[in-house]
C-alpha cells in the first residue's frame, strides 16, 4: 500500500487536532500496535502539553522531522533539570529534526501555532510500557500543567518569549 503525505492530509489531521482537547493528534502510517517501526504524522498545536517522558523499558529511540512550523525539544536529566535545548524548524538554516536516544527524558513544545512532525520509533506499542512519565513534571490535565508548560516555553530555544 502507498500512502501520500500531502497538504490535504496535513490539513485533515490539523483540523482534527484543533477539535482535540489535547491540541494534538497522530496520523499513523503503520497498520497497528504490533508493527515495527511506527511511522506517523504528529500535529501539535500551540499550547499542547507533552509531559516529559522517556522510552527506557523497552529502550526506544525516537526521530522527529519538522515538516511545518517551529518546535523545541528539551532534554532533561534525572532530576528534571534541562540538559539540552534544541530548536527545530523547516527553515533554510534550521535543524529540521532530531533523533533522541532511548532512555532520555524529553518533551516537545510547539513554538508556532501549528507544528507538523513526521516521527519514527520502534514498535510494537504497548500502552503499559511505551513511556515512563517524569515524576518531577505535572501530569497532563492537572492545574499545574499549563504553568509548567509556560515555564518550559520561556526556556526553549527559538521561543518568541525568549527572544524579546
């Protein structure tokens, strides 16, 4: 089977992401959780909160390529301190993507109204073991999450707030 990644697909996924309370949505190209590797579009809208997490058991690396928009990837140490900051953008002189090694704490922050990423990571997917969430970061949907996201955004490279 052949699947085309075109503007019409991106617009359909972005529209669905806009209707999602999480302000993001994946569109899978793989056929199911058992496939290896997993390949998908991930549309992130400004304000979505991806709780810092890692893929340690089983160990899985993750690759993000930005097709549209601007994003930051933050890497953390085990205590929650930022140990790496990376600005990704589909711009002539920008880094288009990043490969995050297995076991690194990380999050992705949308710095533009809409970020479209193509992601690849090993399968299979099992909800019980796919990711370990950082105990030092608020859970998604909690009252603390928006403030934590704002703090991270202020520290993100490429943040308009940081550049002012």
